[in-house]
């Protein structure tokens, strides 16, 4: 099995930055592919960004140009650099991967953007 643990969340003012980290452990041989999702209160969980084989990245339109996903395969870590944060980025952020056909989720971490 694979375990994912997110860290780095918190409270930040609009326009500020945060970097989320996702540490993978267990029966994992590669961090690719890995994704970030988020869920705001009263809303469905939505895709934010992914990093796939060959370190190819994809982003939701709402975060493109502001968020950057990266990974360190040697450390089994994936990061989400979030810049120019907006109040609408407030959500619980989850990292996600697959172990075989099973979706694996971290416990989630709160990001709050507020003045």
C-alpha cells in the first residue's frame, strides 16, 4: 500500500504564497503520476494540478500561471507552489495517486486565503 501525507498549509493574505508538500511512502517506486485536488466548503472536490511520467505537468485553468507542481522522485516528494493566492483558493488540498486501480488520498491540509 501507499501512504500520502500533506504539509505546508495555513493562513495567508491575498496575493501571498504557500508551498504544499506531499510525502509518499510505502510500496511506491515512482512519484509519477501524482495530482493535487482541493475541496472548498460546500463544493465538490476539484482537480488542481498533476505531474505525470516525464515530469509533464497539467493545471486547472483557475490556477494556471499561479501554481507550479514539481516533484523529487529520489525523495518521493511532490510540491505545489502557490503564488498570487486569492480568497477563492481557500480549500482543503489533497494529494492523490494510484496504487494499481486504487485511488490513494492524503488526509488533506487546510489553506485559507484571507485578510
